[in-house]
């Protein structure tokens, strides 16, 4: 009787280690599972994989003597080459009034052609303004040649500025610049011819004078 009872109890003793082993594996799986979940709770990551910047388009203006503004031509000035950020350059070698080498006589005239080119990447409106003229030479007292000689500007086939005295030119453009091109596209050019003249009836009191006047081109987007 005692032997039979021992036989019945034996399987239970063998089953206890198996239960312990199964419980340990379950606990290990639970720990691993919890730890894996906690790693995503403690760290959050966002990758920004597309970050760009761009510069805006710009206008730039070059001035050439004559009508050649090709890639092989050398500009008198080109604001695209300015490195100080002002986009402002000075052309001192093209005298649009013809200079003093061939002085005007009564009834005489002379013309100079220049070409403007937008060397930038955006279109812009091109305008022209004239500063107040200065007059030197002549006998004193004498009438001012800047109030007798005239300047006319033709751009393309259009008269941008009808004949006007240098004094009146400065006064007019101080408030309203001369419109040369309403929209000069990037890479586009326009040629302008300046003609200065002296009235055939100008008296000799205008002789031996020199008029100087600064001109400014502006290309604005």
C-alpha cells in the first residue's frame, strides 16, 4: 500500500522542476519584452532629410561703347562684377556728349551710341537721370552754354528724350527719370544714341565754354 502511494507521488516531484523551468523562461521573455518596449518610450527621433535654401534673382547692368554687347565685347562697366554688394559701377571712358576733341560750333551736332545689357537673371525697368550740369570757361559775364545746347536720346527706334537743354534735362529727371525700357529681360540689350547740338543762331557769347553733366542708368526689378 505504501509502495503504491510512493509511485503515485513520484510524477508530481518530477513535474515541479519542469514548472520552475517553464516559469523562468516566461519571466525572461517578459523582461525582454518590457525592456524592448521601454527603449522606444525613452527615445524619439525625427530625421529632416530635405533642407534647402535659394537666392533670389537679380538684375545687373553693363554698358558698352557702340552697339556690340556680345560675349567677346568688353563692357565699360558691369555691375555684375562689383564685389562689395552695392551693385553700382562707374563708367568714365564713354563720353556720351562727344567730349571736347571736336567742339561744337553754331549749327553743329555730334552723336554717341552706347548699349546697355541686363547681365543679371531677372528682368528690370531701365531708366536714365541727369545731374545738374556745370559750365566752365567763356568770358564773364556770359550766358550759360548748358542753357543753350541741347541733348536728345533715342533708344532703339524710340525717342526716349526729345531735344532739351542740359539744365532742363537735370530738372526734368530729378522728378521723373527717362524711361528707356519698361522691361529689359535678362540677357537683353538696348542701344541708345545721344545727340548734342548747338543752335545755328547761337551768338559768339556762348563760345569757348565746356559743359559737364553726369548721367545715371538704373535697372530696377
